[in-house]
C-alpha cells in the first residue's frame, strides 16, 4: 500500500491518494486556488450557474522547449498509445460501427456480478444494460466536443475519446466544454447543469465521473494536434484536472474497456495502463495539452 501526496509547483494544490496497486483506496482533496479566484454571481436561470474567473492562468511553470524536444515527447506518447487502426472519418462512419466500437465494448466490460463491476454512462450513470435494452435512446458522446476539432480530423473518429450517453444527456451537454476538476469547498456545481466560467458555459458531470472523463480528455489532447486549446477555466485548473485524473479511482469496467481496445485495436489510453504516473508527472507531456 502506498500513500501518495501529489504537490504542484507554484500552487498550494494537494491531493492525498492511498493506493494499493492501481486501486485508489482513499483520496482526500485539499485543493486551493493560488492563481485564480472564483466568485459567485447571480444565476441566469434555473438550470445554469455562473462564476467569474478574475485572473488568467499562469502557465510560466511550463516553458516551451525546442521543436526536437516536442517531437520526441509526442513520439514517445504515440508509441505508448500503439498503432492507430484505420477508421473511417466520423461523417462517413456507419452507425453500426460506432455502436460496435463503443456500446458493444462497454457491454463486454460490464460485470453485473461484482458489486463495483457495472459499466455506467458518465453523465446520468445509467447501467449499459439498460441503455442497450432500448429503454433510453443511445448516442455517442465526444469528451472533447466535435466543434473543438478543426476540420474533419481523426480525433473525431477515435473511440478511445468517446463515451456513452443518452440522446437527452448528449443534447444537454451540447458542444459545451466539461468541468473536469473537483468542486471547491465553498462552491459545489450541480451535476448535469451548465456553469459559466470566465464567460464560457461549461457542462458539469457528476463529481465521481470527472476523473474518468479527464483521462479521456487528456488522451485526446495529447494525441491529436487539430484541436482548439482548452478553455481559460480548464487552463487555470490544469493541475487540478491532472491530479484528479491521476488519483480518482479507475473503475474496473473502465479498465476492461481499455484492455479490449489494446487487444483488438492495438490502440489504447496509456493513462489506464501500468506506468501512467510517469506521464502525469512529466511537464514535457503536459505541454502537449495545456500550452
């Protein structure tokens, strides 16, 4: 059993993780905002909340190296991901292929016998069996919105960056960026609502699902170049996002899905595999995402 305290330079952010192997047995959030302030503002409507970011992100801790360094880091990351399969562009991909690459894999990973083995959707936390039975219409959700991908890039058609959702949940999220950091002690955002950060509306997933979503979000942004930069709010909280992705529990079904991709596609998320801590602690790798 390992007790891991993650500290970040230039902030007072700290997250205590108690690990045994890849399992996070306990985590105690002691996050504070050193470079940003969050001030409550009057709600605009019943389904949205609003906050004002008073300072821009300080990214001085991440200084750009030369092009050869960046190419080397990207090359090592892509090697860890594997060999990307030849997939049709999103607009040309058949519905049954989308289902096969996402929902069918999730059903394979679902374990209804073990108490924590169920595979659930990230927004509404509906069991994949119920979604597949047709009680709710299903859709494919992009963790990084398609509107943030420039052109018809391959990031859209990478199933490692997808997540299951009902059509209603997909519609509520729309193309809004995600809240991928923990709630602060004095401000708790309601799940499945919209919150305004620094003038930009963000969609709020359940707190227990944000680490899972953050791991997909980091994967897509580290892998593909044709993506718009993170929002100011996401950049301000880069360290909180990375810490949450690293320390919030990896659910067994989430890990089984990634193993299926590795075995059958030869392509998977290294953040869900042995040695992932090396990526989280690499400022070189973080620059691929946040700079």
